C-alpha cells in the first residue's frame, strides 16, 4: 500500500511539473547570423539572440532558431519556419529579424526581392497570429560602415523600410534595431565601434590565427549591447514581456 501511495504521489508530481513547464511563455527567435547562437569554444563571435536570455526570469523559455546565412526565403524553404509554427501555442512570442541576406543580390542562393521579402514577413505575422501567438518585427541591425571621412552610411537599401511598413499596416509591434544600432555605432565612433564587432588581433584565438576584421557580426560585448537595445524596445512598446524581465 505504501509503495502504491509513493508511486501515485510521484505521478501527480511529474504531472504538475509537466504542466508548469508547458505553461511557460516561449519566445521564439527567427532570423540570421546576427541573431543566431554561436559556438562558445575558441570563438569570439556571438549573436544577440544568444545573449537575450540573460535579461529574462525563469518564467520565460527562449528558443533561438536563427541561423547563419538565412533570408526570409531560405528560412521558409528549409522548413525552419514550419518547425517553429508547429510548436507555437497561444501567448507565445515570435521575434522576427531578417534583411542582411535578403538584400544580398550577389548571393543568389539567399537573395530575396523586396516584394517577396514583404510577403514573407506578412506570412510570418499571419501564421503566428493564427496560432494566437504574438509577432514582433525587428528591422535588420546596421553593419559597421564608415567612409574615409569617418561618416557613417547604411547598406540595407529599402529592406528596413519594408519592415516598418509591414509593422504599421498589420499593426505589429516594431523594434527598430536598424535605427537603434545606428545610434549605438555612431555614438561609439569609427574606432571604438570596432569592439562591438569582430575585430580580432592575430594569435588571440586558435581558430583565427590571422585575426579577423568583420563589420557585420558581433563580439560578445557587441551582442550584449544589441540585446540591450532589443530589451529597450520591449520596454518602449510596453509589452507584457516587461513583467518577465529580471529586476
């Protein structure tokens, strides 16, 4: 009889724990390499989505599905979006940030026309809402670009404005990472902004014996600063997620 009671208690406990786990809000992140998780061993690169969980308490689960080299088109065609869609439940969130690869005309395997880019963003929004989950659109993060005079310039063309237009037309919360990151990079200036990105001296990492100068991807410090901008956006939008941020 004692064994039966113990077994029954264990079953009830496991059931309650299972319920509590599935009842948590999940934030799904879909995007490109600027958001994606990166290996941590002998690798200085981080995506801002990799740092994002640091800001939330234990009531939130974060699944980062962002992947290097993906555009809206390839994220859909490789069934990466379907994987997220199948898991969505009411009350979850999907943070959507693409553009770096969509606008790369020279990379035909990932390029997405402005028209298709718009349609793909609308697809993400509509299908997220069909699951009674909450889409959040992000404009693409700025690359570090300064001309010979030290003047900052952008490389994303019409793509950030398309995100803004879709957000306005479909009444989707928008975190304008494009403008926020531009201000951050400008504030750091041509030289100091290098520490936000992958400017690595030779010999520091075995994996990068000759060093690296990369103005698109982030150092751990840079990824953390970009994640802070996203959190800032969540606060500005006064989303329910604010309640789940660490004090």
